[in-house]
C-alpha cells in the first residue's frame, strides 16, 4: 500500500512538469494562456496580463519546462525544422553552405535537417520525408531542373517554401541565392588581360550542368568586353576533371596554343596543373591557370592557385534568412515570383598566374 502511494506521488510529480495543462492547473489559469506565453501564440488572440505572464514564466522556469516542438507541429501543421537537400554533401563547398545555413537557423530558432540524396528515386523519397516531417521549409543545393520541378509540385500544395542555393537558373518561383558569376568571370579576365594574356581557353564540364552554362555565358561576355573572343576550339568539355588529360594535351600541342586557362572550378584547375606539369610546361612561365571557388586545397596546389572566392557560408546564411522570412508569411510570395540574392565574389591572386611571355 505504501509503495503504491509512493509510485502515485512520483507519477503525479512527473506528469506535472510535462504539459502546459499541468502548469495551467497549478496556477489556476487557462491552458490557452499558458500556450500564449510559452509557445509564442502566433495569432496574438490570447491576452495575458503582465502579472499572469510572470507567474507562468516563473513556474515554467522552476520546472525546467520546454514546449514540445513535436506537439506544436501536430497542432500548427508545421515544425521548426528546415531540410537541407544536396547531392554532394561530402564536398567542401556543400559543407560550407550547410554550415552557414545551420548557423543562421540557430539564430532564427530553427533546426536544420541534413538530407543528402543519391539519385532521382532517392530524391523522391527525401521529398516525401519533407512532407511527413512537416518541415517548415527546404533549402536545396545542386538539384537539377527535372528534380526541381518535382520538388515544386510536391511543396506548392503544402505552401512549403523552397530556397535554391549556388548557381541555379532563374525561375518564376522560390528563393534563389547565387554567387555573382558575371563579376567572377570579369575579375578573372581583367586579371589575365593585365598580365598580357590574349589567347585564353576555357576548361569546363558538360553543358548539361546549369552552372556550366551560366559561367560560360559570363566568360564570353567578359572576354567581349575586353575585345577578345572565345573560339569553339578553345573550349574543352569533359564529364569530370579526371578525363581532362587527353583533350588538354591536344589543346596545348596545337599551333598558337593558349597562354592562359580559365577553369570552371578549382578541381578542374588542379587537374590541369598536373597535366601541364607532365607535359613539361612551366606554370606560370609558359601558361597561367585559374580556378573558381577558392577551396581549401587551392592554396596548397603546385603552384598555389589563382581563383575566385565564392561566399559559400554566406550563401547558406542568406538562404536560411530569406527562407525564415518567407516561412512567417501566410501568403507565400515565392510561389508568385522569385526572390533573388546575388552575392559578391573576390579574386584571390596566387602564383599560378603570371605575365604572358608569348
């Protein structure tokens, strides 16, 4: 009998610190009042006097009570969690975007759920998970156009806002956060032209990738502004940097070889450095090489790589900040028009570029 009473008292004490209803009973106020104070009632329809608010907050603090985010999502249909969808999360730039988004999410009182995917089928499963988790919004990076269309089709009926990060094409919906590719290519071209280079080639990936098309377009414009052209035979497309050796060798052994290479990304530039070394050319004495991204390894290339620094962390922060603003809106404006942020880039000049000797 004594044991039963002790168990009942223990259970009563445990239950008393678990729900808003228990706090309301203890203080003799309505549960709605407790919810308005502790869960930040979004509609502002419950008026609570300063004295009652202070009593509620004092008891909640004494009991170390925290509102249940899961329970709140069941009532509101929305959580404080934002998904981060990416196809190459192990890469440095994807991790930096994630770090920036996570830092801003914490500042805005959100949590970030990391959701990498492998292929289209896996992407569909991740979309379904976003809906099942009742996420507040989605940040996606490196998502191709057909998959973006599927993401929009799933999220639009739920009024679930989406932020697209890093070299996405313009759309009529969503939040778009990109680096300034026009500025980046202009900085590279101006840098090389000042060094006396006129025969400039472009090493890039296959044009099916949207950021490839965006940067090529920006490079052509920058060269035109400098009074230069980019002939088709000075553009090398490969599926990945590891396939660069044969086409780059042919390019450098052709008559009037280029004196400078502008690469689509740092990985491509570092692969180009290896090929050029094997062919016996000096960098930058015989040929200058530039990258794009400013990854950590760029400073340790041989020679250290001139590149464009992209603000990956700030891109993540900006995407999360704009997404948080959109989440608060009842009428999601990003399904009527695109909200865009173009972030500035910087030239990082290192030893892989020098004066043209031919």
